C-alpha cells in the first residue's frame, strides 16, 4: 500500500517517517523532489495476556511504499503525478504555527481531493513537545477549526479525514498511536 | 524526459547527479529507495564566436526527472517499477574496481533490456581521479572488455549502449562532456 506524506517544507514530514520506521532522525538537510522507500509494518498492537498465556501479535505484516514529498513549491508539478487512489495520505503540519498551520493545509487537501477523492487522509500535527503550556490549551481550538474547516465542509471538496494526531518526533509522544492507526487502516483495505 | 541512474551502492550515483546539476556533493549518507528530482538542463555547449559576435546557446532547455535508485539489493523490487521505456539510463560504476566493475554491470543491463529493450544507456565510470597511473593505462582493457561483453554481444539481451564516459566527480574531469552527451541524446528524441 502507498503511504504518501505531504505538507509544506519544514513541518516534520521526513522526521515523522523516520520516527514511525524506528530510524534515527534525518540530518537537517533540505531534501528535494520525492523520496520513495519501503516500510514493512508488523502489527504494532502490544500482545495482550490471557491468564498465564502471553498473546503474540497476530495481525499480518503490511508492506508500504512510503512517499516523502518535499514541500517546496517548485515540486508541486512532480507531486501531481504521485497523488493516486488507493493511497493512505498523511498531511503534516507544525503545531507551533497555531491556527495558521490549519489554513495551510487547504491546498494539500484540495489537491488530494481533486486527484483521488476517495483517499483516506490522516492529519498529523508535529512538534507537540515544543508547544508552550498556553498553546497546548489552544489545541481545543485547533480541533474545532479542523472540524469546521475541513471535516463538516466535506461537500466543499475535501477528502475523507479519518483521524487527527498530535505527535512529537523528538519525545516520540503519540507516535505509537499513530502507528497503530496506520496499521488498522491499511489492514481494513487490503 | 526520465534520466535513470542505476548501479551498485557506493559507485558514485548520487555524487554524479549532483555534479551534473552543479549542486554540492551529497554528504556520505546511505540513501535508500528512490530519490526523484527535477533537472532543467540548458544547452551546455559553449556559445562559439562569429567575428565580434558571441553566439549564444541556441538549443532549447531540456527538462529531466532524475531517478536516483539506491543500489542496495533490498530495493531491486521497487526499482523494477521504475525501469520504463523512453528513458535515458546511466549505469554507474567505480573505475577503481578494475575489470570486476565491468562484470557487475551485467544485472543492471539485463534488467533494463528485459523491461525496456529500446532504452538508450550511457555507461559512466566514476573515480577517474582515484586511479593509479597503472590503472589508468588499464582503461584500454576496460574499453575492450565493455565492447566484447556488452556491445558486440547485443543480440544476447543487452540494451543499446550509446556511449561510455570516464569521469571524476571530485575534480569534475569529463563531467561537461557527459553533460553535453546527455543533452544531445535528449534533444534527439524529444
Ligand atoms: N521539537 C520538535 N522538532 C521536530 C519535530 N518534528 C520535526 N522536527 C524538526 O523540524 C525540522 C523539520 O523537520 P523535517 O522532517 O526536515 O521537515 P520536512 O521538511 O517536512 O521533511 C527538523 O529540524 C526536525 O528536527 C517534533 O515533533 N518536535
Ligand atoms: N575520488 C572520487 N570519489 C568519488 C567520485 N564519485 C563519488 N565518489 C565518492 O564515492 C562515495 C560513494 O558515492 P555516492 O554518490 O554516495 O554513491 P552511490 O551509493 O552510488 O550513490 C562517496 O564517498 C563519494 O564522495 C569520484 O569521481 N572520485
Ligand atoms: Mg523532508
Ligand atoms: Mg546514492
């Protein structure tokens, strides 16, 4: 299955992919174009226990081709070729941008909708660790802004947003939840 | 037009692409998967002069999508999807490997032939600067080995090798000639 990561430059796309794959964070280098790679995701749910019996993970492995689309405007043309159906999209932005960050998601969402209207989209806000206490409280507003602007307005030309995650690729907070979500979505369609 | 760069890991593929594009050499980092980028190549022939008149470059610009296919065996499966017709291939190897380097080209050439038999292939030997004086003399043997093994045996299932270049991405020796060659080939088919 294709996992496509989009968003403006510097939002944490490449770092997020590395965090999910369990790889070291990439060096701060501007990567251009598109970087396609593979990711074999084993069932990330922690095996539960039944009495003395430890239950092992039972879900099948999922094979992803991951597409890291550099967010520089010069590359939008290349990107168009990669927006395809049957793809799980992660639209990534930096939470420290506040409400402005939400507005910036619009072109990505409408492009995905135009190319592949039935796609599943996961919104991922990064830099959770870098939010001030005040900004952390504002996450409620962020939530309702997303809801108002992209989810209930779905008729207006946005794809189906299946979930929203707030993560830190530095402290790894909520990365596991995101991973489980990706896994479940992939399993549900393959 | 697509410009596909293939060859084993560590042969200088990524460095060569940067040299051609006039970008700084990449840091020594193992890049996995496929990195797709753009390259706008202006006519690299130096404008001649007609009396007092400097003749400007007259050829049109050529737009390439460059495909840097990381050479790790794990990625051969991904690569298969990228070997397509209407593509200019550069098969890259490290000249310091001597005759052994020539043998290693075989799988790349037969894969290209199997997928896209009418492709144009340019062979590029890198690390010219790192050759000892003795090895530099051996280049004659390298030439005839290439000829015997891949060019006159074309019927045996290799694609059309249109030229062979020996370059250094460190001193930039022969990079301009390679660039001109790429340009001319692209012009001739577009
Ligand atoms: N503090 C913090 N920094 C992050 C986080 N995610 C990414 N970064 C940093 O944000 C910068 C841009 O990240 P990068 O992955 O290159 O962004 P991309 O251009 O969208 O691929 C880098 O310096 C990362 O280290 C995060 O969750 N928290
Ligand atoms: N001396 C010398 N070193 C080179 C040349 N081309 C590449 N290298 C070095 O060879 C190593 C592998 O190059 P890289 O481009 O990463 O190879 P790739 O794995 O095929 O992409 C790097 O350390 C480069 O600096 C060259 O022409 N001369
Ligand atoms: Mg990036
Ligand atoms: Mg490389």
